[in-house]
C-alpha cells in the first residue's frame, strides 16, 4: 500500500503528500460565526476538500479531516463547521469526522421573464447600488438576521469585495429599495466562487417589508430577463416565512440545495464560551430555579451551575450543590442540535433523543428551554467559505 504523510502548510492547509506530490487536501478557514444576537464564536471552517482520483479509497480524505479537526483545536477554537451540496457524497466523510447535520440551506429558482412594473407606493424607490451602500447593506442584514444562528459577522469591506466584480460588469446587479430616503432592503446577484451565480433578497423587518421585497424581486427578475440570465437562484432562509412565502407565491421552486454541519470538538469549553449568552437567557426569563444541569453524550459531559449566574465545569459535578439537579443524556448528534437551537428540547425528548433524570416535568422543561431555546437559522450564500 502506498504510504502518505499528512502535513499542515501555511497554518491552514492540511495536505496529504506522496513523493512530494499533494494528493489530498483540506483547508481550515478562520470564521467568526454568529451563534445568537451579538454573540459570535470563532470556529474552523472546513473548505477545499479533495483527493486525487488516483489515490482514493486509501483513507486519505479521512486522515486529512482528522488532522483538520486537530488543527481547529490548535487554533483555540471549540467547533468546526462546513456547508456543502445536499447531494454531495462528501457528507458521508464529514459525518464520519464528527460533523452533525443541522439544517438545509434552501434555494429558490424560476426562469425570469419580464413583467410590467406595478405602481409603487409613494416614497418607495428601487435603484442600483451607489458608493457607500455597503454600510447600509450590513445594517439591513443585521436588523433582519442579527438574531439568527448561522451567518458570519458582516463587514462592509467584505460585502463589497465579494460583489465588486459583478458590479463592475453589470452596475445593476445589485438593487436597493428606499422608502422616504431610507434604505430598507436590497436584492441582486453575484458570482460566488467561479461557477455559481448566487441571488439574494434581504429586506429589513417592518410594515412595508413585503411591499418592498416584492418591488425588489420584480425589478431583479426584469433585469435578469433583460440580460438573458436564467441560472440565478435566490438563497433565502426558509424560516423567514415572509420572504420564503413571497418567493413561492411568485412562482419560485424551492430546493434543499445545501446543508450546514457542525462539529463541537470541546463541548464544555464551548459552553464556557457561551456563558454570557446563557446568563442573559436566564436573566431575561426571570428563572428562579437554582441547581445543576448536566449534559452528557457518550464522549463528553459538562455541568452548568445556575445560582443567580451561570458557571460551567467539565464532566459531571459530583459535589453537593444547593438546589435541584437535572441530568440530560443524549447522543452527540442530538446534543449538538439542541445546544445550537435547531432542535427544540421538547421535540428531542418526545422523539426519544434525550433521556432526562429525574423524569422531565414542567419545571425541568422550562429550565432546559430557557438555556437552549429553539432558534431561527440561516447560512447565507455570501458567507459560504
């Protein structure tokens, strides 16, 4: 059997090498990931995974992924993330490497055709991108999806850098909606990587949201039709019901085009990183309960002590603690989904994914749902790494 060695180059590229030739690779990106509103977690983003066809089925891809996971830990991050095509067989590799499917990333597509512009509400204007709009685009995105699990931290320089090449060739590739002089939303398309024409529709919450979104969508469709572009899909959050329903009602076909997967490599350390978030949730709920909550999977365990604040320790807390105690046993897959908020505690329990001791009652359910509430999620196309 041909021997290979796995090395790390440039601090981020994991390479499998045979005779000086790189035959397998994984890149670990540094990602500032939005876990909740104003809460960001640094994670290792898995990208650029590949193996030379001549050397497949030798364990090279798995060896590179294992080394990538170690590299994530060496960087001081507690978790890794990856998004990939829903029909990509590499999902099997990611699952074997510890990555848990959290949610689908949906695209909406239809063949564009010119439609007559409707008379717009007084004060509503749709216009092309202008210098400086990127700052307002970041503001609009944060107002809209700032509380979701899944985006990266938005920066105006990165927003513009990604769209600049398309804007140079087509100045109307990005359209903005103004109402009485204030920007309230944007839509458009841009080239992602080298082969994907990606569309987006981002409109801030408000009474006129659907009206502004429909005006933007119609203007985008007419522009795409005039350019003869039929391969642009709009990537949107299906949990954003106003936008997803608008797309469907306008004839778009939904497709579960990609998936997002998460690997919590150091569970207790991640919970410590999220301590301020957990404390804010307890405070906001006026939870009076005090005691310990132990979360245990076959490979990792952590104990949360709730006594007016929240503290986290590794493993099971065997000491005496004032108040009550709750112990949750689950697979690492179920625990990952519950802690990230994409799987509600009650749903996990009734599906037999969680074992709670003492048996789950109204009080313990309230405690667990306070700490780990169900959340909305979205991994937008411009954040894929």
